[in-house]
C-alpha cells in the first residue's frame, strides 16, 4: 500500500496538471502553425484536415493518456 500523504498526492496532481497544460499548449501551437499555413494557402484544406485528424486521434490522445494514468 502506498504511504503518500494527501498533501504529496495533491502536489503531484498539481504538477502533473501543469505539465499536461504545457505539453498540450505546445502541441496546439504546432497545430496553429498549420492553420496559419492554410490561411496563407501554403497548404491545402486536405492537408490541414489531415493535420487536425492526426492531432485529435494521436497527439492529443497520447498526451491525455500520459497525464491521466493513476499512479497511487
């Protein structure tokens, strides 16, 4: 049985939420670059759609799973 205090668990959850936010923000920033390229017609709608799909079905899910696993 784990002997972590409530205070320690709370702090770990706070730090995990902060890391989650930062990693998600970076991933969304990368996706935003694709939107800007699309607006400037450097990529077409199909490529943007593919990037959105990749973000939703892979990147975002991987980040979610990483930070929503229960360790104690």
